[in-house]
């Protein structure tokens, strides 16, 4: 194998998926607020009502474009098992089926809005209007989808965006109800229902996406969950490390067969020779790639210096081809940065290379 592990940096599609999803949620929020505003006949001398209505239509169409971009980049990214069918048919995806399914429902509602708007002359105003109101449901569904499926649900800016969107919609709805001519009891019921739904989403967020372990509970396939790989069981041997060192290594590479989740583990057990002696183990776990390596999902590194009772354990912090950067620590808190350069011949299990260690 010429490369130990395939690069695992997020793809361009992944960044486009995140960005387009955030923009789509913002546009849907603005569209909903403007839609409510048109029923209030928002307008002024400088901004007439027809301009508000036109802006509402334009932003809604732009939102549809960004939702379509979000769907396309999600499928094309390929990291999660999401197909084109999953984007249209709700709750059938193997990846977070409920929360991805809500996004599919929101997308279907927006598509229905576009189609019925194009056929408005043939469908009639009443049917178009009914579909139009149903399309408003795409906003809360998109919000819950963003929090339930998004990778930024626990990030501060995403929390602020979700809260700001909810407050904007809530304030606009409150103004709409205050100026409504419907029976007071009905207005009170609608307002109470809206508040209850927002409160429910908040409670769900705190116990769900806002709490640790959500990825597993949300329905993420086991193969995509972070794994902790133990790289212990290295003989504990002798001398406290107080200065940087450079050493040669000689070792052996072994690879396991794929487990039930399709994951394989590559393990390199090596011995350091020269002025510094010790043992080093590197464990890489992931999905087999076409070039003979693995796309890493978990890893572990352990190092024992000859003559020292301490065992250094930690993780890989940098990886490029067969160049590995790792950070390991002992139970007492002594840290060590390792720079490992490996030479691996295709078809052979023998490994050679050099290691540079720096105490931190």
C-alpha cells in the first residue's frame, strides 16, 4: 500500500451543504415573515404593498434554489448514505431517518408551492391558497431538520441563528394575531399553540441535539460514529524523557478483515532503535479505500520508552500520506509530540521509518 490512510478532510460538497442549508433556513424565515406581512398589507409610500409581495415571491424562489442546492450537495458529498430518493421520500434514509425525513417533507412542500404557483391559473385561487398555507409548514420542519441533522447544532452561531429565526417568526405572528379580526378565543388558541410548539422545540433541543451523544440517538449509522480505538497493551519499560529525540523504527503492519460495519483496522507495531529505545504502536480504523488504505474514522497511538514505567497514550493529530503527527500523554500528565515518517512497501508487511519526539 502506497498510502497509509486516505485523506479525511471534509469535501467541498460538505462545506456547500452546510452553507446552503444555513442560507436556506434564513431565506425561509424571511419568506415566512414577509408572507405573514402581506396578509397585514405591509407597505408604505416608499415601499408599496406590491413591492413587499414581489420581494416575498423572489425570496421564496431563492429559498427553493438554496434548498435544492443543499439537497444536491448532500447527495453528491457521499460521506453519509443519503440518496436522491431520500431527499424526496421522507423517513426512508438509513442516516438519521426521522430528522432527515422532516427535511424531505419541507422540500416536498416547497416543490408543491412552486408547481401550484406555476399552474395557478388552471388550479384556481382556492386550491393554490390552501397549498400556499401548507407550504408555510416547511419553516418549522426545516428548523427542526437543521437542528436534528446538522453538524453545527451545538455551535454558538447556529444556536443564535435558530433562536433569532424563532423570535422573528414569533414576533411577526404575534403582530398578525393582534391585528386579526377573528374571534379572540381563536386568536388566543392559535397563539398558545404557537408558543407551545416553540417551547416544545426548545425542550427537545436541550435533551436532544444540544446534549452529548445525539449523533447515535438520532440514527447515525454505527460506521459513521466516532470510535475510540485502544492502543494499549504495549510493554511498560524504563527512564523519564526530558529532551527531544530522533530514532529509527522497524516494525510490522497488520490489517484486520472488515467487521460487521465494514470497518477495518490497520496496526503498526514497531521498535525504536538507536540512541533512544522503546516501542511504538499506531492503530488506524476506518472504511477501506480504493488505494488500499482506509478512510480513517478512529485511531490510537501508544509509546513506551525503554527503562521508563510510564506509558504514553493519545491520538493522531495530523496525517498526510505516511507522515503522522501524534500527541500522547502519560497518566501523570507528561506530554509528548511525535512526528513519524513511515516507509511502507506495497505488498509487504515490514515497516521502517524515523520518529522525532518532543516533550511538551
